[in-house]
C-alpha cells in the first residue's frame, strides 16, 4: 500500500544496528572496514553494494537520499554539502564544453553567477527566457542544447512556471528538464510528476527548517544520477553524515511545519493586498497572482514566501527594514523564524539594474519568508514598520 507523505517522512529509516535504537544513530565515520581482500575487491568493483568511504556514501546520507527519493517519486539521488554544490555538480556532470542550456532568467543569484561568470570560460552558453514569455523557449533551443532549467516558484520573485509545458518542449527536442524545487520542497510539489528529469533542492531552506545546516540533493532516474554520482565521488562535494542525520530528522516535521508556514504566508499576503502602503503583493495562491491556475495545479499549498513592494522605492524599503523589530533581517529562508530580506541590496546585488528588473526585483521589493510565530505577531511587526514609511 502506498503510504502518505507524513508517514514516509517519519517511518522510512535505514536498518537499525544490533542496539535496536529507535532514532537512527549518527555514523561519523570517514571509512568502512572489509572482511578480506575479496570483499574489498568486489566492493570497489561495485559487484557488492555497500558503503566504502563517506565521500561516496554513508548510512546517514543514504537514509536522507532514500527519503527524498520516496517523497519526490524518484529512482535515485545524491546528497551534497549545499544547494549550490548540488546545482554545480549536476551541471558539471552532465555538460561538456560547447554545450548550451536554456534557463529561466529568474534563478537564484549564485546559479545566475555560475551561468554568467564561469560557464562562458568553459565554453558553455546560456540563453534566457522571462517567466512571462515561455512561448520563446522552443525558439531558443539549438542543436547543442542539453537542458532547460528553471525554479518554480522563483527566488525572490515568487513567479510560477508551467512545468508540463516546459517538459513537453524538452521531450520533443530530446533534452532534459531540470527543476530547482527549493521553494516548494517535496511536500508542496513533485516536479517529476509534471515531467522533470532531475530535481534539485537546497535542503538548507525549508527542509532543514531551523536554519542550522547546509545541504543539497539531486534526484532523478538511475541513469542520470549515476553520472552525477560518478562526478561527485571524484570531486567530493558530498553531504556530511552529521548534516544528513539532522536533515533526515527535519524531514519528519516538514509537513506540519510547511502547513503552518504556508497558512501564515497566505494570511500575510491577504493582509498586505489591502494595505495602502503596499504597491504589489506576489503569492502563488492569491487569485491576483498571474499564474494562479498553474500554481494550483502544481502545488499542494502556496509556499512559505511572500514577495511585496513597499511605497517609496529604495528609501521606503530602507525605512521598512530599519523599523522591523521582531522579524529577522537575514539572507536565509524557510526558517522557523520569519525573515525579511531586501534582494536588491543583498542576494541579487551583483545583478545589473536591468537584470534585477527583468527578474522582478524593484528597489522596494521585500521577500518575506514566513516562520512559525503566531500570525498576529508577524503582522503587527510588519504593520508598525509600514506605518513609519
Ligand atoms: C538557497 C538556494 C540555493 C542554494 O542553496 P545553498 O544551500 O545556500 O547552497 C539554490 N536555489 C535556490 C532556489 C535557493 O533558494
């Protein structure tokens, strides 16, 4: 019988040791021992499946990967030290000099930095499409295009892309669709269901949910993950057993945290929509969101991030941030504590002004990651800061 998300998240564990501990122990070991020369030979030759060395695999990383695979509906995966290690290693494993990729313009700042600063020096070219003109995607595909890449919802604009549409184009041209599912987590959205070939997460965000550890993971078919694994076991971006142990436990509470944080986000978005000092609110499950129907089709709930624009441009934004009392001014997101950020001066500061605008970042744009506090306290804090503008 197929179990529900919540049940898999708490019950899917690796085998217990002879001590029969209820909570899976932490395997802080770099290597593993063999009985004899033959076992060692067979293990290195991959004739025998077992852990050899923690750069390749470890019981704790295996558990974390197995849970994410079940929750995403994927065959296989590999866990990384951070979300960016997952993004970079996945690209590096699958791309060669002379290749081309088609990407949404609106991607995480560091991913954008990879495309613009490092890929050109390896002769990998990127063509971009705006979140509002996906009709151009097919025309951007060249004979050397290897994949289409996107995030949905996007960071920080909270735009939504139609994965089935993109996957149809990818299949027609025999290329891959790779989706960064960080904002939604496996609980809110499963891109493989909508045709994605590989799904990437920064586990640092809502998967950890308490702002403690960095982590990343890529999941997909056995064959594709095999390539990602072979590259990664040589180059060493692997997740530490400790972080995997923390993140496996975090997954146990993901559904209840996400339910509450999404509820807080929807309530804040509805409140802000009526506020006179707010020029614009973006939240996937607000009827005013331009891709509301697609968000409803793809996502279980609207996510934990609300983007909004305060009156008064840069000065308005500055006054707002300087008067926030409870919410944290921090670059993280998906934490149990509500966080407000100013993408224009922080995470996306390196983008040229026209690129900022192209990805929906105006000078007064605020990204709010809703935490687990009581919604009235969150709204009160935001309200008193807006009053000062
Ligand atoms: C944070 C983030 C990343 C990078 O993750 P790290 O764990 O910080 O390396 C990648 N994609 C998105 C959408 C993110 O929000």
